[in-house]
């Protein structure tokens, strides 16, 4: 999907940061209506067999917020980039992946095990 999007950007001659990524067909100076963006996203997702019930721009927004935090961004940083007025709103948007929960649990278990070994060595 990324390659297709890059090809589309090149084809549409989008080269400046002020240009709309999704302009109206008859007026490139105006953004496409939300419904047009949603429709274009669904068509692109279907074309690469990545469409599913509930998939849309909001899904990408939530994923971006979640992924930022998974790679080390704080809730405050994610909140700022999302434009949320509070960290609580960002927390509502964040999906904690099962894989991430397992990683955190393993990290805690390893710390406890290391502490246990240190205590045993100290008391020996």
C-alpha cells in the first residue's frame, strides 16, 4: 500500500508541504471531503486485501497513537501529536497489544528473578 501511495503522490505531483494529500478533483487548492477520503482509503485497502469491518482513518489514527507509545513515546508526547486536550483522551485511544503486555510481564519477571538471585548471593 505504501508503494502505491508513493506512486500516487508522484503522479499527482504533490511536492510541497502546503499541498493537500487528498485534494478535490476539480480544485486542488481545497481538501477532499471526508467521505471521499474514506472511500479512497477503503478502495485502496480492498485492492491490497487489507480491508476489514471498522477499518478507516480513525483506525489509522488510533494505531499511530498506540505505535508511538510502543516505541517509547510518553502519553504526553502522543497526546500532543494527536492534538488531544488531555492525556486521558490519549489513553482512551491507545490499544495495548497483547504482545506488548507479554513483553512487559516478562521484563517484570526478569527483574524479580535478578533481584532474587542478588538476595541469595548476598545471604550466602
